[in-house]
C-alpha cells in the first residue's frame, strides 16, 4: 500500500460521488438510471480507493449485460478520479424485482407510464401469491 489509507469519511465521500455517477448511467431500454432502477446491489471502497460494484440487471438473459456493466465502470472512472480502480461484477444470486426501484425511479416511471409501475407489480404479485396452487391434476 502506498500513501495514507483513506479514512471512513474519505470513503463515504467517494461513495457519494459514485452514487452521483451511477445516476448518469442509463439502461438503454428503460430511461431510468441503474441506481434508480435498483440495479446496484453493493459497493465497496477499500482503504486504498479501489472500488468494487456489484450490480444486476432487470433480466438474466439481457443481451447487452456486458455493455451496461462497461458503461457503469467507465462512468465511475470518468466522474470519480479519486477511485484507484473500478471493478463491476454482474451478480444474479437474487433476481431483480421492481421493489428495488428507488422513490425517484418510481416517480420517473409514473411520468413515463402514467401509473405507479411498482405498486401495480406489488398488487399483482400479492394476487398471484393468494391464488391456489395448480396441482396439475386433470379431471
């Protein structure tokens, strides 16, 4: 390690800059930032300033997954010069749901679609979970 390790406050400040940068990265299919869509699942900044971002996407089979990850990485590099390195890892261990959308993202979705997409999804999921399970029996 070279230089003075970053303090907790220094890491917090870098984290705030990273969040601001992530609000400038948009999913090409949905005009809402990766931050406000809830695609960022974790972020670590070590004492040297190395940044590790874990992100997911709205669909596992997204054909431009690597492009969105690269856009995320390059935007953080460009807008957060304090970062010594930036690594973005795509994670799929928990499927994305609209529940992860930020309040700002929900407002943006309301403006685009004319209704609260997240609320509608939550209602439909609740209805789905209350339906009796199909046993597959043919009568």
